[in-house]
């Protein structure tokens, strides 16, 4: 649902639910969760009004790229760093700490380049009739 409309962008509220939120036992299960997230989407010239329901979509290839940046590359980086540091030091604790610590500059870099990433990862809207 569209929450706010500005000159060049829209703020859309998206309901994010876990896969098991439709289960009959969701009242007694802590795994079923429902959260609201706000997404800022640039307008494409079509007029939208607050309260209007829309579908938010993204190309499947961009989803795979997000999976790569968010999960796969950090996993490979941690494992690679763990193996290299352990080969040089033979200290398991130090190797583990350094390999986990390598995630700090990685995710800091993603944060610093978030504006560039926003240009790559673009959401699209479809009106619901």
C-alpha cells in the first residue's frame, strides 16, 4: 500500500511474512512473524495516491545478485579468510575472530555504496485494479 507520495518518489508499506504465517498453529509458534517494512521507490511518471494498493516487483536476476552480495560473497570471504589465517598462525581462536571480523569492512563497504546499489536494485510497481 502506498503510504506517502512525494515529487520524485513513493513510500510503500510492504507486509513481510514468514512462510509459515498461514499455518493453523501460528498462534502457538514463535516462527510465524509478520512485519511491516517501508520501501522508497522512485516514481516512473504514473500518478499514485496514498492508500492505493500496488504490487512491488523486482527482476529475478536482481534477486540473485542481492543473494550474492548479501550472503554468498560474505560466506566465501569468511571461509577463505579462516583457511588463510589458520595456515599462517595455527591458532583456531585468532583465525575465527579475524575471519568474522572481516565482515565488518565488507558490510561497511556495502553500506557506503548503498546509493550506487539503489540504482542497480530497482523496484517496480504494478497497480492492482
